DNA sequence: CTGAAAGCGCTAACAA
DNA sequence: TTGTTAGCGCTTTCAG
C-alpha cells in the first residue's frame, strides 16, 4: 500500500478546527488561542504532518529558495564564497539551488532559466562576466539578483566585492618597493573576466606610476589549471622578470612548484604575490604572499544583501558593497 | 505596475486551444497535431511564457530537484563529489539543493526535513555516519536516498564508495615493503566516521598480517585542519615512527610541511601515504603518495544510481557500488 | 487529436 | 479568535 501523505486537511479534521487555523498554527500566526494551538500541535505530531513547501510556494508565491550560479564548486575561491552564502541563507531560512556554470554563457542562461522556472526568490551570481543576454534575463524576471565576487562594470546590479584593481596596484607597489623592475602579470586566459580586466588595467597604471614601462610581453595568459604552471614558467624564463603578480592562486602554486624544481630561489631570486588567499596560498611552500580577500564574507554579505532585496527593504544603503582587504607579506616576497 | 505573470491559460486563450493542449505541447506529448503544436509554440514565444515549475510540481508530485547533504563545500574531497553529482543531475534534468551539514547530526536531521518538505525527488547524503534518527527519517519518507563516499555498515541504504579498508591495507603493505616497521595511522578526531573506522580496522589487520604488532600509541586523532599538522608532528616526533598513513589530505599536507620545516627528509627519513587524492595531494612538495579515489565518479555514479531509484527502475543490479582505485607512488614514498 | 474538469496542498482575504 | 472560500498554475484522467 502506498503511503498516504498527510495534508493540512487531515490535521484540521482530526483536531476539529479549520484548515485556516492549522495554517495559522504552522506559520506561527499569533492570532490563535493557546489551547487550540496546543491541540493542533498535538495532532501534527501524532499524524507526523509535514507542510508541503511546494503547495505553500504556489499559494504564497514564495519558495524560500535562492538560485546560486557558480563557475565550479571545486574551485576553492568560489567554494569559499558558496559556504558564506549557504550559511547566511540557512540563517534566514532559505535553501540554495547550486548550479555549476563552467563560466559558459550558454549554460548560464539555460541554468538561470530553469532557476527562474522554479520560482526562486532570488539569485546570486558568481562568474566572470555578465553577458547582455544574462542581463536581459535578470531584468525581465523581476527576481532580485546579487553578484558575489563579480563586478558589474555598468553598476546596475547589486554586488559584493573588494577593490580588485586597488589590491593589484598595491601588490605591484610592494614588488617595486622590494626592488623589482621587471614585474609580470599572470592571469587566466579567459578574456572576458571583468575582475581580471580591472587587475590588468591597475597593473599597467601601477607600473607607470612607479616610473616603469608597460610591456605586454610581461602579461601572461594561461588556462587556470595547476598544470599550466610549467607553461608559465617557460614563458617567464625567457624574460628577465624578477617578480610576478598572479590573479589566480592555483596558477601561482603551479608556477611556484615548477620554479623551485628548476632551482629558482623564492623569494630571493623571484617574488610572487597572488590574489585570492584561497586555502592553497597557505599550503604552498613557501607560503604565498597574497591579497587577503574576505572570501567567506563576500558570500555572506551578498546573501544578506539579497535577503534585503527579496524583502523589498528600502533602507538599503548601498547596492554595491566593497569589502576591505589587505596584503599579507608571507613567504614569496622579501 | 506589477508585471503580470503569463500562465498556461493565457497561452491557451491566445492560441485558441485548451490548457490541456498547451500542457501537452510544453511536455513534448506526441499526441498533438503538428500545426497546432506550431501555433502554440509561436504564442509561447510571443508571450514569453515560462512554465511555473512549482505549480507543475504540485500537480505532478515531481519537483525534478534532489537534495544534497554535504559536510562542507570548501572541503576538496566533498566538493569533487558534489561536482560529479551536479553534472549528472544536470544531464538528467535535475537541480540540486545543496546544504552544508558540518557533520552535525542535529543539523543533518533539520536540513533533511526541510528538503523533504520541499518535496525533493531524492537525496544524496555525504557524511561520516548515518545516525539512527537520520535512518528513520530516510525510511519514513519514501524518498530514494543514495550515500556518496559514505559507507552504510548495515548495508541498507544504496551507496557508492571504494573499498576504504582494502585501500588502507595496501597503503600499509607498501610502507612495510619499503622497510618501515613503525607505521602510524593518522585520522580526523571524529570518532563516528565510518570510513575511518574501516580504515583503522584495516590498519590493525595489515600490521598483524605483516607480523608487526599493533600499538595504539601510533594511532593519532586530530581535528581535520591544516593547522593541526604541527600537533601531529609533535606527537609523531616522540615516537620512533618512520612512516604514516593519513586518512585526510589536508592533515597530511599540514604534517608534511611542518616535518620539512623541522628538517625531516621526506621520503628518505619519513614516508607518507594519504587517502583521498584531492587537489592538495598534487600541490604539495613533494607530491603526496596517495590512494587515488575516483572522486568525481563517486558523485556521478551516486547521482546516476539515484535517477534509477527515482524512476523505480527495477533492473538495478546492485545498490552498493564499489568503485576501483589504485595507489599512486609519488614523492612521499621511496 | 483535443477539451472539460477535477484536483495537487496550501495561503490569504473576507466574514463572522 | 476562527471558519469559508477562492484561487495559485499546472497535470491528468476521462470523454469525445
């Protein structure tokens, strides 16, 4: 025999009250006489009643779930954000539908559409670039959106970030202060990455402010994979660079390991600053000097901001949150 | 003006057909005349109609979403599984609600209940131990469940794993073959971890089969954190151990780094084998010798198995999948 | 091949 | 404080 699902109606009948009253009890509505509330709870317990969130969602037009677009959960940068998002979501009684997008535009649009079809109350986007198509979808659906760890150049969408450009500039400044003249900038080969575009611009600016000339040979793009450390090393070995700033920790560790294998002394012969302070930065030997981003907080604040948007709170001071960071001078800088 | 949502009814009216027909078209039911199908699609396009999955879920009692319980997304072991899960889920048109449990029993039960309230079609559980309370919930809800990377000692619940005990035994065998007599076993301090219990038993057995005596001083429990590498080192330094098997990569890297800082030569003076082959194993220097688990596949196969269960397919050959593994003799073994 | 109609389980006015 | 009654938007028999 198929197990019969217990509905609000069963509880009402059994408790001798109306559905509405049961609904009130379940939803914590104070307008219920304590004695009937007690009785209802007893029946709920007895029947093992569990409210059907789908039915509730249809009736109330709220699902208490938010969609989260993430490039890749196995990426330590994004998983740290995701953790912050989920914790705050849980705190506010939301669940998250997590979907990997691989930074693929087609996939992002497709996933967003199924999230919207599922009537999520809000969306958190992590990625490299908001395409126009995505932006259009965001606008058409009246669903609140917050970007986490992702900059919107058009300043339209709510977002939580650090000042990536400024952080990179300071990284370069540090390397210049340490006496380096030839400083490379290494980033993922994804040309559409807005954060990296900001970093690249800042890199150039920082060089010029320090009286150094920008040379595009020193700008290196590689696929974001540990393996590519070798490729980066080969490129750098042909230059007379003495330092490099990496936008990606995994790439930085990959390079570091290869460099050391090749007898390069870090930081004596070569200095490195990386940008994300993911777990990897701590695990490498020597420990990577890095921009310390508040990764968990970026996610957490983004989710908090989203709750405000979903609640239509109007005291939202700023939709473009910029969190603080600092540079940690560890083992790969003098 | 609040944007009006377009419903199936609007499409029906506009296309001059009934809701039922629109529903058939949307769901790919073949019993629709091509010409009317075409017309309906045209209207859908024109009106920008998007089926409401919540309503659909209520009517059909299927949500095409599965719940995923994960201890912590930022843990590379679990995030690798999660990635496999999501990819296969996407392939079969499911979405995943991901919830971090921190291996906390209370939280697991609570989360499971909200997942069930949301009418997920299935659940994937990752964790350290199925408590009785959790098992009861699984049974009462008639929702299919698959354990990923988690052993059910009672062999009731469907699961996907490797043979953790056998892998550990082989690790010990390798270390013995390399001449080590005093081999430690280091694992997370969580006493409830079933996988580690299997490993511990196998550790003991392996020693005995190799004619070595088991000594509990060589069994070390530490919280699973990179920082604890120092604590592990201090404990091991007081023993005359020449090798250790770690159940956790992060702990292994932590120890390795501390050991090297203290002038220990690895693998000459001390050999290490770790168990998960997470990204970390590749990034450490020297590279960790490790049991190579097919992490992504464990997740992927678990999700595939779950789809079969949700479909009530009865040709499920085995609910307890055991995937192959091998040991990779890298830089921390001779 | 198509339509009518009865729910799915719950919320939210509106009355009382 | 409680009950009545419409829906929410869709699927799914059952007829035809």
